[in-house]
C-alpha cells in the first residue's frame, strides 16, 4: 500500500516538474525558434519522400465521397485521389502513395510526429491550428460550411427551432466547438450527443437518437444520400461557420508547402483552362498560350523551382485529371451523390478556386 | 434408453417442485428466445459478410500477395499435424474438427483458389500427422519444437516481406495489415513478448536488490493502475516525442508497445503468484545440491513455476486477444476497426448488426478454444498428481 | 577468504544496482529531454495553464453545472464524476447479478446451471468493446423512435405535452423520480437522528453479542431501525418531503424525472454483463472452495440451513472471493474508459475531447494517468481494509 501511495506522489511530482518547466515558457521561446529552423533543414520532407519512393498521406477510412475503403482494401474518394495527384506531381506515378487511416483525434499528432507527409482529412484551416499546432495549411481544396441536417417532418426550419433538441456531432472536429459557441451565443439549450466516428453517428441519427446532426455541408450531403430514405431529410439554409478544408503539412518546411500548394493550384489551373486528362496531350502539342506552355513544362522550368521534374503538372493532370474531373468523379451525378459545386468551381464561373499565375 | 432419459430428467430437471417450475419457465423463454433469434437470422441479409470477407480477414493486404498468408497457414497446419502425433489421447475429437473444418469450408461458395487452399490446409494436417508418426520417429519432438520456435519470426517475414516491388516477397507496409490478420499478429506478439517482459519484472520484484525491486514494483503498479487505453495513447501521442528526432516508429509498433507493456505487468503478477505457490523446500533442496542462485533459478525453480501457472497463463491469453480490439480506438483497422470501415460503405450501411455478430463469433471461437485448452491442461495436470 | 568473497559480492551488487539506477535515470532523462525539445520545437512547452481557460465545448451528461464558458479543469472534473458514478453503480449491480449467476452456476437444476455456464462463457470470450458496440448499435438504437416511445402510465400534462411514468425510446429512459420538496430538510434531520440511534443500537448489540457469545445480525438490525424511523418520519411530517417528478414530452426530449441516455444505458448494461460474468466465476470458486466437511459439521452442530450459509459458508467463501473481487472492481473503473467508443462522456472521453481542442497531449495524459492511479489506490485501500477485517485472525 505504501508503495502505491509513493507512486501517486511520484506521478504528481512529475506533473509538478512539468508545470514548473512551463513557467519558463517565455524565456525559452527564442531558443525554440532557432531549433525549428535547424530541424526543418535537417529533415526536408521532399528528400524523405524521394528517398522513400512513395508518399504517405493521412486520410479517413470511412468518409464516403471524401475517402473510404472498398471491399478490396483500396482507398477511394476525392481526398484519396488528391493524394494520388500530389504523388503524380512529386514522383510521376499516382500509385506511389500509401494511405494511413486516421481518426480526427490523432490526425494532427500523426503529421507532427512525421508519420505522414500530408494530411488530407477534411481538416479545417483555423488560426489556432495554424499557429498552436505548428502546422501549415495549403490553399483550401474544398470550401465548406457547417450546418444542420434534420428530418423534414421535424418542423425545424431555423437554428432557433433547435431549442431543447438533441444534436449529434463528431467529437474532435471544429463542428463541436462551433456548435457549442453558436448555441451559447443564441442562448439556446441543447443536448450534445458525441460520437467518435461518423458511422456510429450516422446509424444513431437515422434511428432517431437525435433531432439534428451538425457538420460540414458537404459531409452531411454525402451522408444524406446514403440514408435509407434521403427524401426524409433536409439541410438548414443557415450556415454557421466557414470551413475551408485544406491540406495540412508540417510548419517550417516551406519547400514542401510550396509543392503541395502549387500542385493544388495546378489542378485549379487545369480546370480553368479546360485542360483535362483526355485532351492534355493535344493541348500540349497545340497550345500557343505562354502560361499553358509554362504549366505543361514546355517553356520555363517551373518544376525544377519546386525541386520537381518539369513535367510535374503534366503528369498530375494526365494521370489523375483536373480539379473538375476529380470533383465530378466523386461528388458529381455519376457518383450518386450529386453535390452541387457551390463555391468549389473556378473563379471564372463564379466560384472561389483561383490559381495564382503560373509564371 | 427412453427410461434413462426420463430418470436423468427427473434427477436433474424436476427433482423438486420448485425446480420443475423453474425448468418449465426457463424452457419456455429459451425456446422463445431461440425462435426469435433464428427468425432474425433468416430475416436479414448476410451478403455483407462474404462480400467483405477479404477485408475482415486481412484488411487492405494486397490481393496478389494473399498467397503468403495461405502459405503461413499451410506451414502452421503442417506443424500442428506433427504436434498431434506427439500428443496422447483425449484430443482426437479436436483434431478431427480442425481437419474437417477447412474441408467443409472448402465446399462452401468460395472462389476456386480459396477452395484449393482450404483443402490443402486439411491435407497438410494429415500429412504432418502421418510424417510425425511414421517418418520422423523420435525426431518428431525436436522438429516440432524447432518448427514452432521458427514459426513466429517466419510469420513476420512472410507478412512483412523484404524485397522490392518486383522481388520474391515484396514489402507490405504495416498500414495495409488489417482485420483478423492484424488482430492475430498483435495477439501473438503480445503473448510472447509480454511473457518475457513479465518474467523479468516478476524476477525483479522478488529480487533482493533494492533498486531493481522498487523499479519493478513501480512499473508493475503504475501500469496496473491505469486503463490500457491510456497506455495506447501514451504510445500513440507521447512516444514519438520522447524518442530522438531521427527515430520514428510506426504506429503499429507503438500500439504494440503499449499492449505488451500493459500485459507484461499483469503477467508479472501471475508469475509472482507461481513463485509464491512454490514450496520453500525447493529452494532449500537446490541450495543443498550446491547450485548457485542462477542455476537453481533456471534449473529448479523456473521450470516448476512455469508449469504451475500454465493454466493461468493460457487463460490470460484470452484477455490479450480480446484487448487487441482496443487498437481500433486509435484508428488501426483491426477486426473492430474494419467493422466500422465496412459500415461506412454506402452499400452495407445498415448491416452493422450482422458484422458485429460475425466479429463476436470470431472472437468467441478464438478465446473459447484458448480457455478450453487452458482447462484441459489444468485437468491433465491435476491428473498427474 | 569467506569474508572477502562476501565483500566482493556486496560491492558487485551495489555497483550493479547503481549502474542500473543510472541507466534508468539516463533513459528517463533523455526521453524527457527529447519530449521537451520536441514540444519546444512546436512552440508548445508543457504548461497546465490551459486548465483554467474556457473549454468552449458542451458535455452531454454532467452532475455539476457545466456550460460553454466553463474551464477545462471543470470539464475534467465532470468526466471524472461521470466515471466514478457509473463505476459505483456498475459495481453495485454487477455484484448482485454476479452473485445470482454464481449461485445459478452451482444449482442442482441442469438447465439453470448450464444457462449460467453458457452466459459466463459467451460473455467472457467476447471483447468488452464488441459487447458495448453491440448493446449500443443492436439494442439501444433499435428501441422505438422518440415519437413512438414506449410510455407507461401516460397522461396529458398541464403544459400541453405528454406525461408518463416511464418513457423508453432510443434516446434513453426517463422515469418518474422523487424530487425534494418543502419538507425535505426536516426529513433529513429525522434521518440523521435515526442513523445516530442505529449506531448506538448497533454498538449495544455488538457488546451484547460479545457478552453472550451469540452472533446477532448487527448491520441488519441497525438498518431496519433506520428504515423504520425514517418511514415513520415520512408519514408524520405534514409536508411531504419529496414529490414525484414525472417526465413530460413537450418538445424534442422528455423533461423532468430521472433520465438515462442510451449511451449511459449501453455502457451500464455492457459493463454489468461483462463484470457480472467475472464476479459469478469468482463467487462460484469461493463457494466451491469451502470444504464440504464444514457444511456437514455445521449441520451436525444443529445449525439451520440459513445459519449454515450465513455463519459458516459465506464468511469462508468471502475470504476466498475478496482478492479476485478486488481486481474485478478495479477493472470496472478502468473499463469505463471504453465509453469513449459509444460517446459516453467519461473521464477518458472528456480528456480525448480536450486533447483535440487544446492539443495538450502530454499534460492531459499525465493528468488522466494520475487520476486513474489515484482511483485504483482508493479502491484497493477500501478493499484491503475490508479484506483484512474478514481474514482469519491467525493466532
């Protein structure tokens, strides 16, 4: 017994020592910065990936439309394919990629610890995540917003109608905090029903465990199509948050961040210019536009500036298609989901996808 | 014959009036429960199981590499065959079941390749048995022992592979391991490693050296005081931080580290129980034989201790098999994790009951056979005395 | 010669231990150093300041008040209280269920015995996690929808909603429950007096028992006294000390009464099933561990069946059962951590949420480990005291 008491005391001591260490936070900060620089120099993600010969991407194993496992154990979906696009850009082969299934709880830790090179797992770009978690985010690859899914016959039309309701939310997501904030700001009471994973949540919601389900509009829409009776549900018109979903990379590795960002821009650019996997070869041989020529690696050496081959963008679009092709494949009518493109179309069509010039 | 049954029923079911009432009452409910269960079984679609069988059994393991898993099973059943030939009577029934099950499965609607493999599993056991009995003769014991010792590293080599993509055994990364395969690999590892580590901890706890004793006590008690899931999170989130920056360990290894550490602490206590159960005279006898401490421990004490706690050990293996399910909470796709992934597939969204029932069945068969074995060993040891 | 050898031995041992200690300290220190460096690189030096910041989340089930602006520390306390409450209730219920099944297991009725055996075997050979998921997905979620909820004793409430004694739906269970009313404080005084009287009476009984050599059922008599006086007070008091609070369904969820969520219910049922199977085995082993000769001896001394069980079998069986029971009880508190898989906000689940919101992994894991260690320390302390009380006093 004495031994046990001693143990608890020891643990407390350890905790105390950590607290005391935390007190020196301010003083230690400058040291920290120099170390960050050293660290990122010593481990450039691009070199690691090149040496390894394949990319490791953190994804979701069970998010229909975005990324999920098929019965043969392959990862399918928009996010999984985006990982393949970047693999095609970096290594020239979309199949040189390994997927790591992650829960929302562990996803940032996995990136921080170097276990994955990229995080493409419906991560919302927020300021805290960008600064506190020492991550960097790419340009958004999907503009989302949080809303509520309810049964049509529930009579819920606005958020105000949710007074006293039970609301499902995925724990570890930004949705959880947003929900709490919006309800508190409007003085509404509710019963949160938390879930670790979406399948659990969906099953429970469909059976009526809760009156509403809050999450990103896209996710809710995909899931809604998968319910037994999609026509029984509807989404509220109100959007309570901005959810720019972006690719996460480690803070401090600027080159790798550039690669990810420009690969994404490449997908935007290709769609904007009507370059698809089908017509890319004919465009390559016929185009007169300097920017397209640069993009396809025929003019200036844009690729080598990123540390990649000059045909990186060509490889990417040729092998995995442009943004629009990816979107249609996974969210378009043929996928059975029919998610409207909303903000997720090129700026020329009134959307928010805007690629800086390839020059 | 008929009267025998009646007498039995009279003695065991209707011996007093209240027992008769209880029996009738229970029989009514039992039949009702069984009937509704059967009705349910026939009312739902089970197609989700065969369609996802590959996923449940091996996760995302590449389809073109599945022969490696089959090969491991073939070698395993061959070794099992040799082992049967060494065992005494009393397990004939079990052996027969083990041989018949793959053969029966082969008659079900699997693909042609799977059917051939399943059939080979039965044949391998028979061949193993026969060669153990007639071919190897007295060497069968050694062959079996060496075989089983090599078998475990062999599993790793086969599953993991070591050559490039074009080679003979291409590397299959751990993130592709899943389902029953992953659960089994973690179970086997934790059984072996936690026994070894647990033995050291138990010896440490009994040591006269005060530093080592308190260290062991500390490790054992801290670990036993917290839930496994905190250790998994410790391995998952903190271990990568605690290691030097240039060393990274995969998530599977980190999860295993947590599981092994956890069970080692419990194992250490089991082994300590074995030490305490051993009579003091054994130590004295060893001392009288002029053995030094190390010799008496290795030659006299340990063999007896281990023999005495074999039933407890085997029984604790069921706990380890069951506890592998927790790795699904940190996102690994073991049996439970796969069940969740299957539920995400739009096609099978409403079939999670069937999947869970199937999982329970797999766990039950695994654990029940382990605890049965433990009881058999216990019974045979009591018989020895 | 002998002496020097001894000295050598001693020196060797001390040096060995010293080296071992150094090694352990080195490993721990370097791990600690690595962690601090890694965290510094991320700009996240360990600090417990975040505990006092607002959590910005809501927790579905809380015993003490909790809202969006409550601190992270309070969130942890909420989780801890949830863990303690459910562990306590599970231990209580599964002990009774386990006792019952353990007794069934040694019944002379073949059917009873084997149903109990099948129950124990099935439960003990399936992972708790699968059991919990099963309860949640296959039992609680299959209950009727709230609009078709099973209602017992339904009535039209004054507020226009539907009232009832019991609501059962896949959201959980709401039942009418007693709520303190005006006479409550007065009633508490009466209970306090009753307890005081019972203690005095118990002490007297004990002294009486020692004097006469008989063994009166001290606890039972004292308890009866408390119940009797309290019941008397309840009847005598002009204002009823408690009133029935009936759940009513007016909006989305039943309000009032005692409500139990499906998550709580699943964790509770799953844990009870699981724990009771282990307790049943411990109790069976305990009872079968009592020598048959003891029972025969008791009978030949003229003790009745009931006396034999109370005075001879149970005390001895308890002595065998307590140590395994302790570890089973310790396991319950730890097993509640699996509630995270079905969305019950226990300690671990709350820690997980905070981990996500704050990113403070190291600190939170330390906190959670310390709490669990403390919990198991307290449990084993209580059980050890009890154990030492019932063990044979060796003379």
